C-alpha cells in the first residue's frame, strides 16, 4: 500500500460550498482510489438536524467532488443527561472509520461540544496519528476551532453573552511545533452594523482573549471561503480559496493572500509586522476580489443582470439571469453555513419569476413606444383644431385619448402626455 500524504487543511468556511470544490478535489486526488473519505459528524451532533447536515455533506462530496463520503456516526459519544447513549459497538465502529479514513472531514457546529465529546476518548490520538503516519485531515468552521492550543467557545460568547474566555483545544497544531489558536470566519461581515469579524468575536472581545495568551502564542485567522493547506511532508503551508490567512499577535500581524505559500517554520516561529493596518495585506500583496464568494454575491450579480436585461428589453437575458440564479441556489444548497442567505436567494428568484409573469402580459417594450405614433397623430389633429379655435373638437380628442388611458396636459412649454396606470 502506498504511503499517504500528511496534510492538515484548515478552512475558514465554505467547506461544502462551490468555492471549496477545487480544494477538495485537489486533496482527494493525492490519495489512492477509491478514496476512503469519512465525515466526522460530532461538531453538529447536538443539533436536531444533524442527520440532514451529514446527508448534505455526503451529497456534496458525491456530486461535486466525485467521492463517496461515509458518515462516522459519532454525533454523540458521551451519555446524555437523561442517560441515553450510543452503544460501545457504535462508538467503536465510528472510531474505526476515523482510523481507516485517508480523508477525514469535519465542519460546522460547536467546538466546545466537540471537545467535550472527544475528551477521554481515542479520537485525539487518532487525529495525531494521521498527522504523523499519513492521511489528510480537513477541518473547517467549528472543527477548525478545536485544532489549536485554545478554542473560542463561540456559542457561549456570541449567542449566550458569556464574558470572553478560552476553552482548552485539542492542541493538534503542537504535534508539529505550532503554538497557536485557530479562528475561522476571520473576515466575517454578517453583523453589518456591528463587528462580527474573528468568528463573531469582534475586535474588542478578541483583544480580551489575546491578553490571556502566553508570550509565545498567536492566532491563525482564516478568512471565509479560504483554506490553509499545511503539508507536513514538504514542510510548506499554502493559502487557497478566495481571501487571506492572518498570523496575528495583538497589534502585530502578517497576512498571506490566496496563492501564496511559505515555510512551515514561519508557523513555528512567525515574525510579525509592527502595527499592520487591519484589513490590509501587511506584505504589500494586493488581494484581487473574488467573484461569488457567497450565495448572496451570486444573488446580487443575477439580480443586476436581470434588471439590466429588463431595462434593455432583452427577454433572453432576463431568462438567463433567472436560470443562473436557480443553478446557484442548487450549487450552494449543501453549504452548511447557518444564515438566511438561501431564504433571501429564493425570495429574489420568486420576485424575478413574478416580474417575468407580468412582462408576459404587458410585454417588454415601453408602452409609450407602442402607442406614441397614434397619440402623436391625434395630438397633431388637436393642434390644428385648437388653432382654428374649435375647442369643442379639441376637447373631444382629449376626452377620447383619456378614455384610452392617455392623459393630455397643456403646459407653458407645450403639450405633454402620459400613460395612466391600468386598473
């Protein structure tokens, strides 16, 4: 049997979105075929829709990556408070699936729930063994939070309002000499008017957490729809996806853009730029904006294309925009990011279809352009009879036009006409 590559991939988000398809394909292509791929379902195991999330991951890998993904079945390892617990056979089966996997994937949910379930089990040692002996681990979102020395308890801080504190992480990064904590969703802007960067912490709360770090610790921030591929065989790290990876220590940071790679020793002992501006690439590398980094980006692009097509009377263009949006909704349907983006996309699609229905009745042409030759002809007759002071005939022309939905207005600048809304 061929030896497996030793790669740890950290994704900021988008782990089951179109933006990360290329990365999954690239990684799985490095493995013997067929790929023994397993999704570790613990992070969202407490959710009522845990089975649905697992199924969406399976469908995503099947249709987009062309890999059969097996569910570990470790949504819960420890007994619940009511005493219900998985059987020892179920747990052993799940752990064996993790051990045998050549590609291990985990994503959204709760990092603290994950660590609580994994503590005092062989799970951490199985993960560490892959880093040493061979296998690819891809952890995203909540799962990514568990990799470092410390873990941000996102639900407890952002949702419940608990004062910021660190939770002990798995410290898997220490297996290859990196003393850092991982923060995905680093550039999150979902809050709009309030700061939700740094995995919903914002600057103030992140600073509070950083003040509790030891002098040799730092933060690895991974932007949304972005990944950091750490190749332990080549001793290199590479940024993939749409944005940047930030190595941060308080006011000092260094930022690597997508496509850049660097020696693994930089993660072991990073040199930070002094007072690097927030949101800027400290190295001077400009990051090109990536198209369609979220479903909402696709929605806005399709909405703009639809509006332009309607404005120019381009029926084919309008239909193309509708079909493109429908395809985008399907492509993003497996994305496990918890937001209202899909509902907003569907609402936009319904609005576009409704507008097409109205156009099917009224037509795409400007109604003025259709009736203008006839109205102008009638107004020319009206002008003649008014010049002859035959105002009774002038009023008849005006009244008949009004009955047909054309309102004639005599102004100091001449005669104007408008189409009255149909009732």
